[in-house]
């Protein structure tokens, strides 16, 4: 049996080592009932974040992707792949691209919210489309409590489940996160274990769009799809731990005249260990003589196909930190890291064997030898040792301009000679209004599997050069005015994209992209209007297709009754993109790729909603895609070519919060 699961010792032994490493950082304010943080600055600081128990946009919380953005190329069912409309949010070519579509759902250390709470805190949430034949259902549970005044543990569990409306599209996702933290005096430690499991049947899109658009069949599940028996599974799990110890700390003193002064410097050591595994499988039953139109070739002469590809990583990072970026005018951080990467995949191995030998009795002896080809699945593995170093500078806090500068350079390994330099500059123009600039310059080698890969339906062998990237951004933020304005310009030389055959290709010209985004929340008495617009343009439309504009507006009336015991929001959401040649989706590899068959967009998705809260319990009721159907706007509700969204439907949900 081919081994596709990693030997547990690969991860467990380093974890046991670091768990026994006891050094004795940033202090928790135990007078606050609930502290919530995220890890920032290369996981060296924990910064406050809001606890999401408010009513605003509660009707969107059931789906994790809405926490990452407002617009996606979606496959139309919860728990399946989604591609950011905003190009600058998409994961680059250095990532495990087989699972990029599930990235908006992933529980990861940088997205984890850590707690410190005086009393146990629990939240249970549930949502449902109450249709027996094609329901969607979500369950979310969060529980966290302190074990000491400075130590906390917690558990998050989330199920996303979709039952097919269109043939062969069932989904099931399980996301589990265990987290813990301790911070007292000079020492802090944060840790997570996260498991993400996504299972989906893959229909490969409609065989023909014309009949669907004309509403030619009575039932939506009767429309023929490209694939009947295909299914995908993506598993991701990670173990993460970060330690920080302050060797020395600056001191603040106030004299009798009330003058405050600081002396000394804060000097800290930090260490992070991050273990990850990504595994993507694809199965299908096909007739080699009658391949689906999605595939050109079958490299296995078998009816049953199973592709498997995985990437494993052990990451160690050591950091020396001088100064505090929030107290000192200048602070610095130097770091060095070592990553072990292992890439594995099943591939068709073609061999020749002797099938027949005929020996004739008469002299001379004649041997009739016939050689035939056979194809078997073999496991290919490659291991790389990546060593890198870098630095971070920040300052001056409280000056005219606050700034940071980060740099990283790879010394050895697969990413040898790659580098990344980023800088940010910001200042306050007025009270609660911030003007900022940021820039990035990087050289990145495309992911190992973009270079060489072989499976049942796809095979390539490429020699890609590293991508050269440059990006600049100007932004204006105002929390008081609830406004966020950003203008971006991006440049990529040797951009790698997925062509019309769902194959990776390196662009032989330079790619330029210009984008701007604007978000503004208006409040007039009880009326609220939250508006977001994204504008994008690139002259390289032959390799990158984007809508010129994507718009989302949420408008509602807020009412408070019974002295605050009941609060409700009643309103509507409207989402729209201008027409463009949107991507298609390849189930075998999990990538979104170019297509020239049809345009998507130009269809307004309108949802009516009612959110209300009674004490600590929140409820929502939505009527979604109200304009769909032959009487109104028809069936042109696509965000990905060939993958229709859901027609008009009702969804309800609720969340209980316990703090005892």
C-alpha cells in the first residue's frame, strides 16, 4: 500500500522538544472581563481585536468566507472552493495552489483569536436553509476559559454542510481549532492546533448553459453536469507555538514634578515552531474511451482514478528583538529561520513488460516477444531545506511619520535567492484620520508543483523563472467616520497563470494592475448604509480577467425597543459585478482557470434580511437571491462559469452566548 500519510514522528518529536523548553513578556490586564487578541508582528505581539458578538452583518456570519471579503467567484454551495474577486487578496504562485480555493475558510494561526476571560465563555451558532432536498446547514461552537488568571485554553468547532441542488455537489466541512495562551511578567506563550477537512462532490459545471438560462427543465437537479462520480477532499492540519521572553525591560519613572522618563531598552528573544500538512485528493470513475469534456487525456488506463498530492512543512524561526515598537522611537528585530519542505504526489509510472514468449519446436528456435505498456501509481517525493534571514525596523512612535521596514532573504533551499522587502509609512492628518503608504518588492519562485506534476488527467514539466513583484498602496482611514479608501498599483514580471487548458503558463510580458477600493458606513438617525466598491483594471486581459467594478451595499433600519432588551436590523444587501469573462474551475487540480465561452457578472444578487437580538441571543432571517426566476431576471445567477448559484431561498439562524 502506498503511504500517503506522514509518519507522526515527523511532527511529534519536535513538538515534544519545544514543549519541554521552559523559559521564563507582554502582560495581561486581568481587571478586564474578556480580553481578545490576535498575534501580529511575526507573532511576537498580541494585539487587541473586537469580540464579534454585535448584530451588524450577523446574517453573514454563518459563512466563514465573508470574514475575508465581500466578493468571490463561487461554486454555489457552502464549503466548496471560492476565488477572491479582489486580485490583490489572492494567494500567490508560491502557495499550495491545489487548495487555494479553500483558503478563505481555513483556520490558521494568524486568524486565531486568543482569549483571557474571568468566567467561562461559550457561543453556539446554527443556521439552515430549510429545504429537505437541498438544504444547507452550519453549526459553530466556541468555548474558552481561564485555568489561571494569566492562562487560557479554548476550543472552536465548525461544521459546514450542503446537500445537492444541482447533481453531484454535496459538501461537508469540519474545522477544529484548539488554542491556548499564557502571559505573565516577562514570558508569554501562545499555541494552536488546527484541523481543516473539506469533502465535496464535483459536478464540473453544466454541460450546456443555454438550456439552464432558458429554464428549459422543470427541476434544477435534472440539468446534466460534466462529471457524475467525481469527488475531492482537502485536509489541512497545523501545530503552532510561539514563545517570547524579555531578557531586559525598559523602566518608566515619574518624578515629584510629574515628569515621566524612560530608561533602558527592552531586549527579547522569540521562537516559533510551525508544523503543517496539506493533502488534496481527487477521485473519479471514467470510461477511458469517453472522457468528459473537461479532460483531454487519461494517463491511467483505468476506470477508477485517484490522485493524491501533499505538502509538509516544519518551520523554525528565531528572533532577537530590541526595543518596543509601541514605546520606543526606534525598535529592531533580527530573525533567522529554517524550513523543511516535503512534496509528495502519486503519478502514473509507465513501464514495459514482456507479455508473451513463443518457442517453436522446429529448428532454428524462434522467439516471438511482445512488449506491452502498463501504468501503475507510484509515489514521488522531494525534500528541500530552506534557510533564510531578515530584519524588521520600526519607528519613530509618536513622530510625524510612523514607519516600518521588513526584509527577508533565502540563503539555501528551493527558494534560494528569493527575497521580500516591505515598507509602511503613516501619519495622523487629523483626529482619527490616518494617511498611509505601503510598498512591496519581491522575487518569488513559483511553487514546486508548478514546475513538475503528473496525475491521471494532467501532466506538465516546466522551467519557470522567479516572479518579480512590486506593489504600492496609498490609503486613508477614519474609524470615527467609518471610512476606508485605498488606491493600489501592482506589477508582476513573469506572472504565472492558468490558461484555458487549466495548465500553468508563465506570461512573457509584464503584468500591470490598478485597483481602488472604498468603504463608507453612513448613519442617519436609525438608517444605516454600509457601502463597498472595488475597481480593478489590467491591460493584460489575455491572462487575467477581472470585473471592472464589484459593488456591495447593505442598507437597514436599526431599532431599539424595551430599553435595549430587543434590538433589530431590517434591510437588504445588494451585490453586483460588471460583466467579464469569469474563471472556470478545474476539480482535478482545484484551480480557477481562464475560459472564453461566456461572461459572468451583470446580475444583481439581492437579499432581504432581518437581524434581531434578545438579551444574549441573536437571530437572523434572510430571503436570498430574490430577483431570480423566469418572471424576474431569469437564471443568469453565476459567479463562476458553469457553476450556478442557488435560486431564491430562505435561510435562518441564531447564536447563543453564555458568560457564566
